[in-house]
């Protein structure tokens, strides 16, 4: 893990120096229609303020999803292991958990070894900044506070930012049938993205990261990260709801021909 941590920090430093974080991998070969039946989802929230009712309303609007939630910290840690999370098809993270102790990371590792599908939303990229392994799980990491003794460039954010989302992979099952769309949302810049992820949404805006969403595989688990998702404006956007729902279906392996 130490070697991987060093490699990740070297990659991050090189990415910042180059000013470019995007190298696309191959498109995952997943077919594109929704299988019948409801997908059971565990949503992890907390550690960061959010507009609760609009957020949960966006999940209630998803016809193929049933969900429950757990708060970050001790409650979530009890759920995030193969035994407790075994009845769920996917786990969605919309929390900020810092710092993350070894037992929390170990529970996550076991979930990924079992192949549990995972979706990370918005500020979840900034969790567990005390361990580089979390960045491998997400496929990227947002450092909004400098680690002790570090001089790296931290990530930045801008609220209420209007921009256009570009669907750069219309053949991806998650974005099937979608076109570019406009949003007003909080954007991030200067976060690190693993060069092996497959980016399917981008933005061209000085106050937004170029990479907005990607698919990834960590251990045996399919992973999606969506940078969108700050408040009711984007929660109410039908494109956002579609992306979250289809991301859940994709990591749950419920998208079929």
C-alpha cells in the first residue's frame, strides 16, 4: 500500500505540473437497456451539509431504485462490510468522512473484493484524505485541505456555476440517448483523476474540471464517479436524476440488452 500511495502522489504531482489530468481508457462493454425489478441501494450521507429533502426527492423519483441510508461515521462503518451490505445491489456515497481509520478502509476493501457496485457523488471525492487508497477506490481524489507538511496544490470549488455538460461517450450505457445539457452547480477544480478511468462527461469552463464523470473498476467492483450534485437546482434536473439512476443500475449490473 505504501508503494501505491507513493505512486499515486507522484502521479498527482505530475498531473498538476502538466496541467492536464485526462487520459481515457476503453469503454466498458456493458449493454444498454434496464432489466426489470427494483435495485436495492444503500446511500451513505453526512459529514457535509446538503439540502436533504431535494436530495431524497431525487431518489424517490427513480422508478427502478429502492433505498435506505446510513450516516457517515460509526453507523456507516457498521453497514459497510460484505455481511451487512450483502442485501444491497449497490452503495452510493454522498458523504464526507475525514479522517478514515484503518477499520473503515478495511471494510470498504472487503466490499470491493466482493464486487459490490459503488457510486460516488460530488463531495464524496474529498473523503478519507488521510489515505491514498481511497483515491484508488474512487478513481480520483479531491484534496481540499493540505496534508501536514505538504506543498501540493489543493482543489478549489465554486458555487452556483452555470456551465454546459458535454456527453463525450453517447454509446456508454449510462448516457444512452443523452445529449449535452446545461446545469447550475458547484464545480471543482484541481482534483486528481486516475489516468485509467473512462471519462464520459466533460466540461469546458475555467471554473470547472474538464472531467465530470467516469467509470472505473477497483478490485472486483464497477465504480462510477459523478462530480455533479450540490443542491436542489441540480437535484431537480432530469438529466442529473437520469445519470444517478443509470449509474446505480450500471454498477448493479442491471443494464441489459
